[in-house]
C-alpha cells in the first residue's frame, strides 16, 4: 500500500470513511511529515500537534459510535495565518501587532471543522496577505518545495508549499488578487478561485472591493472539487452567488471530465498600460503547451481580442490597499511593518473619499466591460504568471514601490479576475528540466467552476500520456 501522503485526498478521505485508516493514524503520519520537512521549507508558522491529535481521537470515536460522518471526516489540512482558528494564535504575518490567540474559529475554519477535517496548524503568509510572496518579519520565509531557493509565491504560499511537499493532502486558500492561483502555479498545483459569493464563509462581500473568496489548493482537479464541495456545504445568502448549471457535485464534475468548449486565448494584461509586461520563455512555453493540450482535448481554440481600461492599475491598487488606512497599528510600532506595507499604508492614509469612490467606479466599469468581452467564449485562457518562480528576497531588496511593481510584473493576469468576480483555475501544463512547474489560467463564465474542473481534469489526463508532449530543448519548449 502507498504511504498515506502519497494518496490523493479523495482516496484518503474514502479510506478514513470506511475505517481502513484511522483519523489518529493519518494525523500522526502528516504531523511527522511536517516535523521532518517544515524546518527547511517554512510552510508552517504554527503546528498544533496536541489540538490535532485530540480532534483525531474525537473523529475516531465518532466513527466507532456509528454517527453520521462529515464529507472530510479525518482528513488533515491547514489554514493560512490570516484565518482565526479557535485556541491558536493568529499573526496576520505582521510584527506590528500583538499576536492574539483566537477565541473561536473564523467562518472558513468553522465550516471545514464541521465537515470533519482536522487542522494541523497555521501556514506562512505575507504581512496582512498583501503580497504575492510569503515572506514577513514574523517567521522564516516559506520556500518552494520544487527548489527551496525560490518562493512558493503568495499570499497562500505557506499552504501551497505544505501541499506541494505533501505535508497535507490539500488546503483552503483565500484569493483577493491571485493568492490561490499564483502559489499554485509556482508549486505545480491546481489552484481554484471560485465565483464571487460561491463560498459563503470566504466570500467577496467581506472586503471593500468584493475581491476575496476562499478556494482549494490541491494536486488534482478531483481533489480541488472535493474541498470545494465541503466549502459550499452551508446556507448561502450571498446575492452575488451565481448558481452552476451542473446538477452534481464539483467532485463528480472533475471525475466525469466532460465537455467541449469555445476557448478564447489572450496574453493581454490590464497592467500593460502602466508598466512593461513581458512573458519569459518558460511562461510562453507553458502557454503554448496549454493551447496544444486544449486542442488535443477537442476544444475550439480562438484568438481573443481583449482590451482593458488603462486606469486599472491605479484603481486596483487604491481599492486593494484601502483597508490599510483603518489597520489599528500603534504609532510606535509602525517601524515593525515591512517596507511595502509601510509605503502602501501611508499612501492609503493620504487618499480622500472621492479618490476611493472614483477608483471603485473604475473597477465596476472594468468588470462590466471585461465580462462583456469574455462572454464571446465559454472560457478564456491566459498565462498563469509571467515568469518562473522568483528567488527569495527578489521582491524586497529595494523600496516598497519597486516591490509592488515586481509583483505586478510577475503576476499580471490574476487580479482582474477578482475584480470581475469570475471563477478561474491555474493548471500545470509544463515541467521544466530543472523540475520547476509552469501553468496556465482558465477563466470561466459566472458560476461555472464545474466546467473549469472538468477541463482541468482533461488536461491532467492528457499529461499522463507519455506520447502527448515531450521536451525538445533545455528551455522547456514542448513539441
């Protein structure tokens, strides 16, 4: 039998449900993995050994009693250190605030606890989740398991590193500008940002720009669907939730892997008008590999002539960082902020209400214009990121504005999807000779996560066939 960490999340879940594996056995196994690997990878900020083992014993007792089991009974996972878990400290990735122990679970942690999942701890994030890397002044940086000299990106970078290194089978992330999809692309995982409002406990209504939504980081479309099914198992009172036309579960959609679609392809970015956006050779190769894989799966691939409002860059930064103006940071602790947070906070404090209203109006019109253009297609394909994973310290070796510029240049295709509220998934399409992974992004119609998971599963099936694609030269180009 395979080691427990080698099993898919679905296979492990089924083994736990039928009693072939005990919850304590699984929890102890993954805690040992964390103890062995985390010192070199920095994925976890806090490991909750005792709490996890108590939860595992309760799960085993519950199964022995014959009581109904939750859909993730006994399955280990972990939460970003932005999410409160009862009895565990929350750092928010900042040294500027005292680290309080949460009195109760946040809604996201609560829904997964009710599903039967067992949290093993809290994972590394950037300060306040602002950045697309996972380095802060609280704990060692998260490192990419594919090459520990590199970043696993962010803000769900610690969770992505933990999943990629198989310290946990999968993990929930949160995504307000790409924070699930970017680290998934950096570490070779599937990363799904659901539709605005799809996940009641992590919904786009909770922040000023209605940008953030919770979703899965997983090794496969099926495992991503399994976690998404658990995340949506509660009453949803969000008027912005777009109901899927798919009648079954998201897991079933991935298992069936059905559908042929008209897919528009584009490398246009809304950041292009404000800065130089260029794909490196690996990103270009991954994008072309994605096109060929989709063609091989029988989809109709067409060029998409997309244009974006040149005001997007300034409007997005203003709305994304506006909350920093209200952060309760004592004056005598501002020097404990990271450079980028300090720069963006001071800028946010200098904005007027009229500035904010104007930026929101720009983004609302951007949403309407972009969705109108996307509606010509069933899905839109873009690169996931513009470069290979960045070295640790690459963003932070200059001033805060340079840091932000480099983030936009690394990931110029993700935040626009949050502004539009649409579902999107990043899917690995290329493994480079040095072991790094590169991905593409698929943007779906409103509420069509099931279609995205089905197409992701089709790509995965093709990549498992050795006759489909192969390396042709050291850059990673495939033929």
